[in-house]
C-alpha cells in the first residue's frame, strides 16, 4: 500500500483527499507541519504539495526535498498559469494540478506517476504464473475469474514453489523455507496448507498447477 503525504493548509480539502485516497487503496496522511524534515520523516512514496502555504512556499519545499529525495511530487495550486506550472517543474515536481480539480483526474495522474517511478518494484512484487498473477506484497492471487487472499503460510509456500517453477521442491525444503521466515510448520501443517492453497487456486479457476510428486515433493507447473 503506497503512502501519500498531503501537505495542504486547507484542512477540509486535505482530509477529503486523505479519505478519497484511502478509499482507493492508498495510505494517506494529512500533514500540517510545513518543513522538509517533517515531510520526509513520514517516509512518503508520493507527496501532494500545495504551493501556497501559510508559513512557507511550496516551491521552496519542493526544491529542498529534491536535494535529499527522489520521491514523486505533485504540486497543487489555485494559480492555473503556465508560469506557475513551469516554476513547479523547474523545482523538481513531477506534475501540476490546479484547483478546483476532479479527484478522479488527480488519482489517474497520481497512479500514472507511481507506475512509472516504481515500475521495477512492481515487476518484482508481481509474479506472472500459469494463468494467474501472484501479488507478493498484498498476498493476493488473481486470475480472469477473480482473486483470493492467501495466509502467510500459503503465500510463502507459493513463492517457494514459484521461484523454482517446473522443478520438484521437496517437503523438507519448503518447511525449511518457512522456518527461515520465522513460521513454524511441521509435516502435517504443510499438507493442510498445500491443500488450502490448491483450493484457493481452484476458486479462481486454476486447477492442477501444483502437482504432488510422490516421495519427492511438489512441483508448480508453469509454461510461461
């Protein structure tokens, strides 16, 4: 879940934006302390930054943030002029929106920037497998027929099999993999989790991809 920090002195607008972003899958934080240190201390993955703040200039903050961080920044202003937009971009902003704005348009711009900036991380977090996608950070599997949430054990088992797809992975190796991640799993628990994982895959139309190799272990069948 990406964290968006909103630096906007209009409390009503800031809280409305925070609620809107939260409802659209983001961790949103309204911040009313207008310093570079306070903003970066929140460890944002996106900043919505008003240009006109009561105690400082948003353009100055943008410039100072850029000295220490590449976090994407969208400037927000009531001054819809080419000069203001040019000044925003020259200080290191990634985009510029003028008030009043449509929240869905802001969301589209925000998501476009996040996809571009974090594209390598998205690729790492998502694993394309046989007919479904595993979203590692969310613990979710998705196919054309739907999605299912995984438990921690189910997620780690699927990751272990996926990282060695089309190869047999022994039961001991899977148990060791889970143990290394501070999850206690014995042989019976592993069997239960494998069966539940298969059941969740079947719920979204994926059948037969986890094969049992008697006396050897399991194999995730994946042709892509």
